[in-house]
C-alpha cells in the first residue's frame, strides 16, 4: 500500500533518527526511521526501521541497465512509500524532490525531540524550514 492508498483519517509518519528519541540532523545519514501510524489522533503503532537492513534488498526499485547498485535515494524513497509525512532536521534536494514528487509531505524541522515533533505535527503546528534543504 502506498501513501496515496492510506485510508482517509490514517496517517503514517516516518522520522529520521539515530536513537529513537531525537530527530536526526540529516535524513540520509540517520541510522533508523521511527515510523508512527495514526488513526485520526490515536497512535496505532510505533516501529523502528533499521536502515542497514535496507542495503541488501531490492525494495521493488529495478537496478539500472548497467548493473550498477541500486541508487540509495531511490531505495529510501521506496522504503518510505507507505509514509504520508517524513520529518527530519536536514535533507538533500534530490531525496526531498523524490519524496515530495511521490506525494509525501516532507517537513524539515528545527525540533530536536521526536515526541515534540509528532505532537506539533498532530496539532498542525510543526514548522517547515526549507533553508535546511541542501
């Protein structure tokens, strides 16, 4: 199921983190995705996805014709295909474009704590800082 197939009222939020407590400074170099599923305002599940486990898997992104390794940006974008929202403290322009181009809302925040960022998101008060896209 892709984020566009998420039932109305449901929200899947993926947050870049290195420890499950703080929002990582950079999305690509983070160790994990902390993924939250909500039905309305109610938390249904919270799961930590180890990004190192993604390195050896296809994730439905075909290798290019030269047989080179799968592009990490495409791989991360595919891994987050169920997310409606991605939160990080920094992200590269290419990955930002891939995610937003697939319909995912990317919020680049200055918030440090995951719980604070999620709370502000649910209140529609989490501020996006495009100056942190590089």
